[in-house]
C-alpha cells in the first residue's frame, strides 16, 4: 500500500512493480483511503506513473490479500497470479518470493 501511494506521489521509472498479498482493494479499510495526491482520486486502480508493468500475486488462503482478484478494482494490473503457499505462513514475503510465478515475472524483466 505504501509503495503504491509513494509511486503516485514521487513517480519514478520502474520496470516491474510486484504486489504480494496486497489488501489494496479492500473496500472501506484500504481502497477508499488511498491517497494519490490532490485531485488524483479518479485514478485509483490505475498503474502508477512511470511503472511499466504491474504484477499482483495473491495466495488463495491469505486473509490479508482481499480481494484476491485485485484486477477487478485495479485495471492497471498487467498480470495476476493466484498461488497456494500453504496454511501456516501464507502471508510471509519469503513464501511469496519462492513461488515459480514470481520468479518467472522477475526473470522476464531482467
């Protein structure tokens, strides 16, 4: 969430922006409170300026990644992957970084 807002406030050239287990689309708690700067509310859901590709990865059991199908309210997402990380540590970044889908997206960018 912080990175998404930061990229709107301080646009920078970025080849790949990956969100892992993101609650950005959670209505009432996150989505409605996003601050994209003065007059930018109409752009919620778009890819931040300067970002060439945005990939979202959500674990099917991650209770923080709500909604898992983030592209429904963020059409700026270029690719969306739903993965299964297991029951115990579904929201650990290290678990997300270990899935083949994330590795393939990063490899395609280098």
